[in-house]
C-alpha cells in the first residue's frame, strides 16, 4: 500500500531538469540537514523537483519530511510505504519522476551548494555518460574512526570506473546522477534486492549497454561526518555481507572472495594508506589496515549467515 501527498508551491512552465530522489527509512536524526543542503543549492529551484519515499520508518521521519515539505520552494512529492526495500523505493521515485535526470541523495548525506549545478552541467556536456557522482570529502569527521571510514570510502572511489578492472566495484547511488532514460532503458532497479546491491546491479546493466560512469569534482558529505562507532561499523558491514549473498546469486563471480578475506583486506588497507598519506598528511591513515580487517570480518560473518539461511528459507532474515 502506497500513500502519497503532493505539494506544488509555485507554477512552472517546463519540466524540471533534475529530480532529487530521497529514499529513507528511520532517518529522523539526519533528514533535516539533507533537506537544507538541497534547498541551499544554487541550481535554479524551478528546474528541480524532490521526491521522498519513506520506506516504513518506525520513527518520526515521515512527519519531519511532511512538515519540511511545506517550507520548500521546490515542487515536492512524498510517498510512504510499508517496508519494501530499496529497490522498490527507488522505482517509486523513477515512476513519478519528470526530470531529465535523477539525482539520488541519501537521507544522511549533505551536498555542497554547487553540487547540482556542477553535476548537471557535466552530464549536459558528456552525452555518453549514463551515471556520474561527486567526490566524498576528505575533511576530518566527528571522531578518528569516522575519519578513517571517510578516507577509506573516498579512496575506494579513486579509480577509473570505465576500466574492465573495476567491474567488481560499484559507484553507488548516494550522490549519483542518472539519466532518467538510461534507468528505464536498463530496466529500473531489481525489487528482489531489498537491502544492498540494487544500485550495483543496475550499474552493471547500464554499463553493459555502453554507457560510461564518471566521478567528477563536486563535493559531498556522507554519514561519517556524524561519527562512527565500532558497533555500528560492524552492523553496517555485517548487513552488506548478508545482502551480498543474494546479490551474488544474480551476479555470480563479481565479488572475488579472496579479496574479501581479512588478510587481503589488510593488504588493501596498506595500499590505500600509502595513497592517502600523500594526500591528507595524517599519520592516522596507517590504522586503515586494522579497520579494513575489522570491516571484512564483519562482512564475512554476515555473508556466512545469509549463506546458511539460504538452506533454510523460513529463517531468512528481513533486514
């Protein structure tokens, strides 16, 4: 069951250039900042629209969104569902988007004020690019662990995503802009991938159709800025491992298991630390190998649990 409320606060005589898609579940503590960063964009507001999908939040996320929608000078649509997963939530955005582009913004993310301007201009000038994304900031976060996570996620995106070697890497939806026609051409998101991998799965299909994927020089701030604990870092990567099992049923062989083993993660951490040391000049980067081992251990525990559950379908978790 989907309910929606739609507010259009001023008339426009053309379709919006870009649809901002925000899919959120239990984001009450961060969604206000996200909305503020969108409203602060220097891109013409009459060329934007915002579509929220609250996917079964159990906190007051929906009421916060509805209250803020009244004050936004951008046409806004709000949808609410019982929990259906990210694939379904993103497809609701697609089905109701009228923009030439769809920019996905996570509800714990902030954009630099010129983000939309830069990324839309890039897409206009590069018609062969199907997906583009800005760069995660390398600014220090709330605590040391959060800063390390910021660094590790940023350096993992410092690759050529159009190389054959990066087929096993995902650019991710948060902060990414898609051509609306490309998403529909590729068949939208797989709604069976409810927790993780729905974005990677679509990227694979987009790239298979010859579209390029690019990282551009536009700054975004992700969840790490709020601080990270060892507990929530473990939970995050445990869930990634858990849902990766089901993603790999559809896309076998994309994740090389030997690269996910903790010893291999340690080596990756060493390589990334050396790369980052020349960029941020902070000795803390040499703790990255330890953090990488921790994360991949969590990933493997989650993966093994989902693997075991696959033999007992009734016990499959619904994270």
